[in-house]
C-alpha cells in the first residue's frame, strides 16, 4: 500500500501514513495535540482540522486537492446540523489519500495557551486534569450478569484505554439513571490527576466543563470560574472573608479558636458557607448551574487552610508552628461543604511551604516562576499576611509577614474594599498642600470640572488600600507627615487641611457638606506597622541570602496591580531598588490557582518546587524585630534609599 507524507501544523510533526489512515489516528500516532471527546464517532466536532492546498516548498511537499478523502456522510450530517467553517474537516472522518499539510486550529488543540492579561507571570498552557470521554456501554444481560459500573469501566478501557478508575459513592447513585437516560451512551468526566470518574452526563455532552480557582485570603476571597477546555474566565468575583468577625488577622483567629471551645468549627462553617455561596453566585453570573463545576483549586495561607479543612489551627499559633500536613491535598468537594457542585467534584489544594508560608505563597511561586530566572527577584504578595519570596534559579527563600489588614483598607478610618467610589489614587501639591484624587469607576481626577457629575452614581465612599498607600506617601513627600509618621499642625505644615481631631492631627482629603474623609494619625500608624512588617520580612530574606541589592521587585496581591511602585518605595514598604525594576503582577496567587486548575503539569511542578524553597520563620528571627523597628520611620530610620534620591 502507498504511504504519504502527513505534516501537522503548527507543531511541524510529520510522518508517513498509508492511504486510508484517518487524520485523527495519524495525529495520535505522532503525538499531535488534537482534541476528541467522542472517540472518533463523528459527533463531538472537537477534532476539526484544516488541510492546506498547493505547494509548500519549505516543507518539501505539494498538496493535491484530493489529498484527503471526500467529505463523507457523517461530516455532511454534522455540517447540515451545526455548520463547519469553510475548508474544515473532521479529523476522525477524513482519511489520508496523498501528501498533506494539516493545520490544527487553536480550538481543536487540547494544550492551547491562554493569553494572560496581567503584566507578568507565566502564561497558562491548557492541560486540564479533567477531560470528557464519550462511551457506549453494553446493556445489561441476564445471561452474563455484571454491574453497570463494571460495564462502564469496561467501555472506558476498551474505547479510551482508561483503566483503574475510581468513582465515589455520590456519583454511583447517579449512574443507573444517567446510563438509561442516555440510552447506554454517556459522557464521562475523568480527572486524570487522580484517575477518577468525577461526573456523568447522558449522551454526548457538548457544553464545556467548569472549574473554580479560589484565592482564599484572610480578608478577601477571590475566585475565577474557568472553562476547562479553553481556560477562559467565565465569571470572577470576590467576597469578604466572613471569619473577619472572629478576628481581623490570622493570629487573632487562632486565639479565637484557642479561647472558645468549638470556635474553630464556627470559623470553618463560616468560610465553607462563603465558598459555597460564591460558587453558586459565579455560576449564575456565567449562566450555568453550580452542578457543572467539576473541579476546584484552592490556595490559602496555613491558618485558612486548616480552618477550611476543619483542622484546629492551634498548633500554628505556637512554635514550632507545625502543620497538620504540608502536602498538596486532593479531596472531594463535598468534604469541605461544597455540595452544590457536581456530585463527584474534586478539590485540589496546593502544598504549603511551611508553618506560616502557605499554599498561597506556593501559588505565587508557580505564577511568577522565579525558579526559572537568573535575575534575583523579590516577590511580595501584599495581603493581610504578606507572602514574600526571594531568589532565582539557584536558590529560593520564602517567608510570610503579618502585615495586618491595613493594606486592604481595614483598620483605616475611612477604609474600604477596592470598589466603585473608593479613592484609589492620590496626589498632593507640595507647595499648596492641596490634594486631588481619583476614585474607582471614574477616569477623571477630582479637580476636573466634570468630576462631580462623573461620580454622581458611585459617590465617594472611602479610601481603599492603594489609595491610603498613595495618600500617606504623598503626605510624606509634601512635608505634611515627618519621617516618624507624625502629621504636623496647621502652623507647621502651612495648611488648614491639617485639623486637630481629638488629640492628634488629621489631614482632610475630601469634604462635601458634613461628609468628610480624613487621613488620621491612627491611619498613618496602621500603615507604618503594615509596611514595617513587609519591609522587615523582605530584608530578613535578603540577609539570609547574603544580598543587599535586588535585580527585580514584583508587587503582587489582590491590589498589587494598583500599587504605584514609587509610592511603595517612598513609604519604605519594599527595600530600595531601581524604580524601573519594580513591577506589579496583579493577583499572582489567584493566577497560580488558575494555572493549577488548567494545567496538570503545574501541580506536579509546584509539588516538587516547594521542597526546594527554604522557609524563613519571621516569628522567631531576632533580626526581624530589629528590621521592623528601624522600618517604622518613613521610608526607614537607617537604610539608605539611593534610588529615591535619583
Ligand atoms: Fe469527535 Fe471527530 S473525534 S467528531
């Protein structure tokens, strides 16, 4: 029999195949990334390809118009029903008849790359743990009795070469009605990370599967609902962590668990309810039901990790800060109260690095990949508990630092979450001491004549984390605040905006009638404490690494993308570095969670990488306290900031 050159693009993979070989078969033999859900039955359309025609001198082939078999009845039926784009063929139906160059379009590739909108971070290549497999199951036979599950497994083995699959009891309850409803044809969602059946659908399931990537922070919970076939984010949202009512920071929540019998379980219930509600709400936003969600990835700090799992966090409140487990976890969603999701939905929780350095820091390392760079990079994930990573491909160090919730707008007199109406950018004229600002949801500055009209809908509701950072830094640059963080009197500063409120001065940022937003002395103190903790953690890692300079600084976190590097450095939040080398990465932990959701290899990578990351414990390091005290000044009591001067 004659054989022909078959070349797949864009991979460039090529081989010789006999006349009559289906394109899908050729692709599989060459390891070409061509999707299939129906296993070549001509009903899922996932295997679409586009053959080329004419001369391809660089590839050394000429493709005749009849290089593939003629459109067959199966393709015609599909085209009539759903429509195929011009020139497209179903790879499972078209067979090789001559030398051919075949383009695999992005939507037919399983491992397609998802474009990342944020400024930095590793792009996501799709390789989801969960994939769909359509099978035809033998009907029961009294003469050869066997269970429906056994015949389903036999079909998966015979038709997809999948063996040793597990299936949980809640899904077993759905099996018989699903098989009968589908007339013995069923689409099976298999989680290949766990070799487990996680969902069953009667007949061919054409709708994509959904997964949820959750960044469970101490103050806020952020989640992305993702299409597991394209990686597209179908809905995003966030809520305040309801555990705040038990304590604003991690240690106060550990104390709550210690002091109140059953307090840990109270917090467990609160956070699980919040996650369940968030999942249902995001599903509704995306126009689906939560039951379509088959996978969840969660990143969080160790205290959140333990409370979510229902493990008493008491050991994390005392040296040696032992974790119940630091390994990655693969558990049923129902075990942590996510009961609205698919009956077999699974949860993957990234590994923790150590006692106070959690799965969120691991997710940041995954997203920013400092282990794959030569540049010595400091990554600061700003949150209630800052995760800090320093290093490059040679060595990686990590710590966490208790910054408290001030950077997220809490503990600030007019503080609020980053939401429409919140002041997010501030400038203060050094000569007149007059401020101008911008609020979220409005492009105009407050001194623009149309500002009042433009903000009528949202109003001016408070000041968010990035707003307070800029406000304090601008007050320092304008001489309203001194290096110790004291707000001067009107006479000292030369503006009546400095008002005596109680026994200290406050700076009036905005007023409208009797509504006023001040930056108070208490606000400055809260920011000083937070920024000192951040700086001290970063500096401690630099001490451990034996370095005094940095090649690159990355600001991450829910509001990392909004922090101005200049203002962060004026405050002394981060060690001195060239401003040009300081960039914002947005929510790196959330991006890491998405990577682990969409790419199975990312899970294996981070599970290996965390073993290489050296953990530095800030709570017991005497140098941390020294750095903390010195960093209380703005920008710092002793450390020079030469790049601020340049
Ligand atoms: Fe399903 Fe070709 S593999 S239509």
